[in-house]
């Protein structure tokens, strides 16, 4: 048994990473790895320890996870994990083995005991579904039409969809109901004396939406005790600042709705 301790020690970080993603929970994943190690050392040649291989150990993790019950991950508030959880289990595991673990398609297909061409098909479908699940419907609330157009172009270039542009509170709230946005980029001071802060509060109350303030008046957020409502990108903004804020918003857990 001691002969294989070094091989298992080298594999552990990878097995823990995959097991945690597979189960959707740190403790559950670590328990799964413990069981995997216990089984593997009892049959080292069967599970690749003699050859130093890791692929059979991924297959063992899958087998033990399936034996636990429904073989489904725990619910997660994180968008990428929710997107993966929506996939059929075969596609989810193929995506994790390729994207997270860096296996080749033939190696991942071997883990899942399917032909390599089927593995290619599963990976293609999984990537498309994850990309679609993470695509945002973006509401732009900006009373300067040139800036609104510029922000909209950046959103589109990132692969997201601009579902509407508003220049005051009323238009923003109407678009909220009609277009069901999932992310909003807002100026703080709007046309007709409107407030992007109030729009953000309404968005959070109605849809628990992520918001990004794009403004030259971030002091207004401090005065209104509203910094918790969203990220801040200061004007004059750079393309990189807008894109970085959107990327962070996409991968952040969903905010809690305001009472």
C-alpha cells in the first residue's frame, strides 16, 4: 500500500478539484476522494496506480458518486455552477473533465466509457449551453445617447444582448417589465432629474438583479448609502473597465432581493 502513496499524493489536488465540482460541495467532494483512495489502494492495478495514471481515478470518482444516489450536484448560487447543473449529467461531466481538468477528448471519453466521437458531440453541446446560460440580457440606463450607444456596443461585443436602453426612471421600469433584463448598467443622474440609484433599488426589489453604476457622480452613491447595490465604473470610462465589470457581474452569485 505504501508503494502507491506517492502516486496518490500527486493525484490528490486534481481529484479533490474534480470531486468538489462533481458534487457541488467541498465537504461532500472531499469525502468522495477519501472513499476513492480507499478503494484504489485495494486494487492498484485496476485503477492505474501502478502506471501512475489518473484517468481511471476520475472514472472511480464518477462510479462512487453515482452509487451515493441520484448523482446530481448540490444546488449553488454561482452562475457557472447553475449553468453546469442544468446540463444532462453526461454533458456536465464531459465539460468538467475537459475544461476544469484539462483532459483530452479521448481521455474524457474513456472516463465516461463512451466513444470519442460521442465525447466531441457532448462537449460541443455542453459549451453551447453554458455559453447561452451565461449570456446576459442587459438594460442600459443612460441619458447620453452617444454613451448609451458606446456601452451597448461593448455589451454586444462580449456576446451579451442589449434588451433595451432608457434615459429616465420611467423608461427603465417599463423595460424591466417588458424585456426581463438580467443585468443593468446605470448612470446615477438621469434625465428629468431621475435617479439611477432609485432604479437600481427597484430592480433589486423586483428581480434581484445585478447592477453596475457607470457614473461621474459616485459620491451620490455614498450619500444615498447605495454602494452595496452594485459595482462602480467611473466616467470617463475605458472599454476595459466596462468589460471587466460585466465579467465580474456574470460570475458573481445572485444578489439577495431587497425587502
